[in-house]
C-alpha cells in the first residue's frame, strides 16, 4: 500500500502534510502536490493532516490512475518539505468536482 494525492488537492494545495512526512516524498506542482508512490513508506501520518481530505490510500477503489499521475509528476517536480500558505482560492476550490479536467496544471512549483 501507498498513499497518494487525489483531485481535491488541485487548486487548494495545502502543505500541512509535507512537514510530517518522515521520508520527504512530496513533490510540488503549481497547484497540486504529488506523493512518489515508490518512496512513500505507508506510515499514514500525512493523511489526517490534509484539510482537504485529498490524501488517500491506494487500496481504495479507482485509485490506479491517481497512483500513475502521482508517480509521473513526482518524477519531474521539485521535492517540497516545508509548509507554505495554501493557494488563495483554496477554500472556494475545496470539494469541487472535475478539477483534474478543468484546473490541473502540469507546471512545477518552487519546491523547498
């Protein structure tokens, strides 16, 4: 099992999770975080830290595409280990549906 970031992170990008990760497996995009599934040690400490409930175990139904999306971007985006402010529109984007198709940016974040 591994943990992955799902669509509710898009447009919110809360970073409470990165500070508690013992192996620094979070990677930062412009408006989304990704967990490298091969680096995650399945400790689960990040999951309850996410205010948007965007971190889920890969054992939940229909997570295969999210595992691959997390893997793809974790391999090209910079690592993030320091908590930053969420995106300004985070509260209004929290819980929206269809964000992958309408809001997701492939651009990297700054990392750090």
